[in-house]
C-alpha cells in the first residue's frame, strides 16, 4: 500500500473520532467518495492500526444506528419549512 493512502486512512479515522463525523461528512471534508472512506476505515486501517480502526468503527456504527432518526428529522424540517412559505391564500 502506498504511503499517502496509509496516511489518509489514519487522518480519516482521527477526523471521524474527533468530530463524531459520518461517512458523508468525512468524504466531503477530504474530497473523496463515501466508498473510499468506508474502505479506508474498514479494510486498510485494520491492517495499519487495528485499535484506531476499532475506535473509528464504533463512531461509524453509532452514526449508522442513528441514521434513520436524522433522516426523519430532515424530512420533518423539510415539510415544516415548505408549509410556512407555501400556504394557500
């Protein structure tokens, strides 16, 4: 594995842990795809630094378990916002 990929995997894991970040937020921050973030944390990092990979995995698993709640809140906000500005006269 190339050195910059190893460095990126460690940086990604640290970012996820420090910011309690989702895969999507991390991908946006680093300018890479969500699948690359996932592969870096689940596959590459386990070979480089297993303990760091486990810590990042805990955060990602927690975010995944809360995902449906965030989606529901976003949908609720969308329709609340819509109804405020699009009421019939």
